[in-house]
């Protein structure tokens, strides 16, 4: 019952947050410079004021701002995100077509970053705990600092130059080989090869954060009394690290993981643009250049829903990592 009450409370708060985000995004987009009607008229080769006025009336830009907001919120509640005047398709259809590619990239980058980051953090903390091979700790921390300070776009470009252009090991652009007509496992293998570079490039920054965060959290737990008691009883170092230290040091890592998933949606914009990955990040970039407000708002909405969902999932994982945490807290 506590879990059900917790879920209902969180879902109610999530709905309020999402509606607030939708409202703020709508107002900010409308305040941005650039008139979509003028852009469409210019691309059509017409600068006639009457034609521009006709376009504004057709897409509702001539109505008061509060009226436009009311119509948009009504559409969102009915799962209608509007119509993309540039792509001549409903916004929801465009997003659902691109969303699986973005989710695939985010999941692969997340799994890569958290597994390797936590593993490196544990290895670094263990080398300090045993007072041996401290060079491992120094090497891991130095490498993490370098990856943390490296711009994502530069890392992506260097990966393309080295692994695709110079060595020819991996494809540089797209999600699959164009015109190959692959099916079955051959298609899965082709997509996996295209996925390697963008997922690693996107995950490297967060991997460095996980390594440093795991190390710092574990070193803090190592100094606690229950760890000293386990050491005094002669418990092997590996058992102390894994059973006593790591479990109690995971909460900060889980907290950052929930935040990171939301940040990955933003980082995917740059990664998808560099690697030509057909996800919603690339879709948002194109919509921004084209002043496609409806599509841009739709991408913002879906991204906000993903962030709220990831934070809710993080709260649920807390209960399994540390049962002492009350679900209603």
C-alpha cells in the first residue's frame, strides 16, 4: 500500500511538472525571434504581406498568445502535439518514428558508462584501500579527468577520424548501411557496428563522472566503523569491498544515474548531429533551424516526460538498494 501511495503521489507531481514545463516552453518559443509564417513565405518565393498574413491565420499565429497556449494545452491533454508545417506530418508521428533510435543510443551509452565507470571506480578505491598499486588509482583518476574535460564534439570527431577514416574499422555516419537491404542478424550486426562510435562518444563523459563518484563515495564508506570492524575480523579485502562498501556507496551513483539519463537526451542532440544518427536530437536540431515551433515543442515535451520518468524510476530503485528508505519520504 505504501508503494501504491508513493506511485500515485509521484505521478500526480509528475503531471504538474510536465504541464508547467509545457507552458514555459511554449511561452519561451513564442518569444524567440523569427516568424515561421515569414520564413515559409520566403521559401515559397513570396514576400507579399497579404500572403504572410494568410499563412499566419492558417497556422493560428494571428491569435492572442493566451489563446494559442490554451489550444496547445488542450491538444497535449488529448495526445495531439500539433502538425509540422515543414514535414507535412503530425508531430507525434514524426517523434515516434525517431524515438526508438534515440532510446537505443541512450540505453547503450548509459550501460557502457555506468558499467565501466563503476568498475573503474571500484578498482581505484580498492587500490587505495589495500595501500598497494596506488598507480592504478592515479592512472584512472587522470584518465577520468581528461575525459571529463574533453568536449563531446571533439571526441566524436576524433573517433570518426581514427576508427573510421584511418583504421576503417567502424562506420562513421548513419544508423545502417544505405541500400544494403540487410535482414535478420545481418541487419542487427550492421546497426550494432553503426552504434559503437556514437554510444561510446556519448558515454565517455558520464563514465568519467561515474568513476570519480564511485571512488569518492567508496572511500568515504571505507572510513566508517562497520568497515573497520569487518577488517578487524579478518574479512578478505574483496569481500569487504563488494559486500560492505560498494552496496552502501551506490546511492549517490544511482542519484546521478537518474540525472544523467535526462542529460543524455540533451547530449544526444550533438552526438546525433555529428554521427548523422536519425533520432529526436537530430530532429530537434532541424526543427530549430526551420523555425518549426510545433515540432520543437513536441520534442521538448517528450524529452521532459522521459526525464520525469527516469527520476521516478530512480526513486523506485532506491527502495531495492537500501530498504531503510521509506517510499513516502
